[in-house]
């Protein structure tokens, strides 16, 4: 049994014992109510009260959710980076792997960014605060697929978000998490098996590309599921 399953089982057992304790305590109250209370039907009312209280002792259903956290570079206690799509990274598909440094062009060059899975047309957010310093084309001669570059002189980093229909302009100030455009699907460019995604490049002051997953990390956190029905 996995560790998470063991924790869930223990939690359920603990809440079950608490609920049973409430029920027994109320039954004991009914037993001590005396003959007059029995004649008046009070124990039945007490048991009904117990039945209403027991479900409240049961833990709500919980699920694990993938949460992305950005590194705090300037030490102000706030994240300085964000996942532009909020989704997981692209793994290996018919066209290759989306990880940083993965092989491209038959091993002739490494992948210089990290691919984050995207839904066609979804909003994309700024992975870093700063100024829009460039809007360009992802591929020469192809005006449909663009990228937005955001530079932050204070942090001394820049970020490029590829495969976007921009909703910002060069020179505009943007803040972390602000919508900067919509995802442009890759279905026509790469038909037959490429996972729709955003290509994110993080660039330092030397012009070197950095693995974005070193600055934007993921972990699973428990969240309460909404009630059903």
C-alpha cells in the first residue's frame, strides 16, 4: 500500500472512532435520562440528534492537486516565477520530449526551454514580472506562431513564452501572473501526435538558457473536493 493510501486509511479510522465516540456518548445520555424521559420519548429525540451529528465528524473527501511554486530570487518572500499554463510539463510524444536539454534535430542541438502542456486557446500568464521587450516569430517565415519576451532588469532574468497570440505590446509593463495572451494551437504545424504546449525559455544576463523547472517547481497538495449532488 502506498504511503498516501496508508495516511488516508488512518485518517478515516481516526474520524470513524471520533464519530463512534459521539454516538456512544449521546446514547449514554439517553440511558441516564430516567423513566420520565423515556415515557416522553426523549431517548428517541436524543438518538436522532446523534445521527445528525455523526456525519459532521467524518473527514471531507480529499484529492491531490498539482501545484506550481516559483522561486523567490530577491528574497522578499514572494514568488518571482510562474508556470504560464498551470499544467504539467510535456513528456515524450511523437515529436520528441519537452524537457530541458532534450535532443533536437537528431542530436544536433539541445532543447533550450521547457514545454508546459496547454489547452488550445487558453489564457497564458506572465512567467515573470517586467517589461515586454520583444514580440517575434517562433519560426522564420511563419507569422502564425509568435513569442513574447519579458525582461526584468532587477531580477536579471528574461523569459520567452512561445506559441502565443499576444495581448500585450512592446514596452508594456506586466506583473507576474498577468494574462499576456492566448495559446495558439500547434495542431497545424505538427499534425499527428504533438502535445499542445507552450515553450518557455528562461534567460540569464549572459544570454544562457536555464532549466525553467529549477525555478518553477511542482508538488502535489491535498485539496478538499467539492460536495457531490
